[in-house]
């Protein structure tokens, strides 16, 4: 008898700022040159926070956000910055 399975929602465990920051740090470390992976990671955070709220705060449509942050889209840099500002995410530079 098979055990029932359910799709994993990577946004579900992102309940607070610390979990979101830890998730994004891990994604940035893993992404390498894959900019679509970073867009997808921002999409996961956006879903955790609420896409409707994010659409209102960025002035972008929900559909546009879902498409841009799906990992299959190709968001413009301006879209990424708007999303990051609305989510309260800041990038920091450090010497490696």
C-alpha cells in the first residue's frame, strides 16, 4: 500500500525574518551564475509573505510577479529591486 504524498511548498516554513534571511543566504550560495534560481527564491519568499500584498506594494500585477519570479521568467533588474524593497530585503557586499 502506497503512502499518500503531497507536493512540498518551500514557502510554508518561511514564517519570520530570520528564516527568510537564512533561506535566501542558502539560495545565493547555491545559485552560482543561475539568475533564474535567485528569481525563483524571491518568488518563494514572495509567496510566503503574500503575493497580493507584494503586488500592491510594488505596483506590479500578481500575474506579472508570478511569471517573473517563477524561475522560468526573466525579470528585469528593476522588478527584482522593487520586489526586494517591498520584502524588506537588503543585499550586502563583502570581500570573499
